[in-house]
C-alpha cells in the first residue's frame, strides 16, 4: 500500500492557484504543467486551472453541468 503514498513535505511546491470566484486556494502545484478542470472545495464552482500561468479561469457554457 505504501507505493501509492506521497509525502508532500518532501516535494518542492511551485505555488498556489486561487479560485477566481471566492479567491480561496483551489490547488497547489508541485511541478505541474498544462491545464486541468476541477471543482473548488470552498464555493463548489468549476474552474479551469492553467498550471503554466498559475491561474484559475472561470468556466462558461453548457458543459459545466456534465461533471
């Protein structure tokens, strides 16, 4: 089971990404690149995280309810 565990204290954190709706931290980056959609744990809205720019963007459109 220990093969699936990661000690986050051993990794170098690149930064934090804030939710554009509630301004709370929605994600931490540990060397990530690219884009990912996720739901904010605070306001529960979906955002698109751009890890190259370290910024979360608001999602608009019909696809939001499909998650």
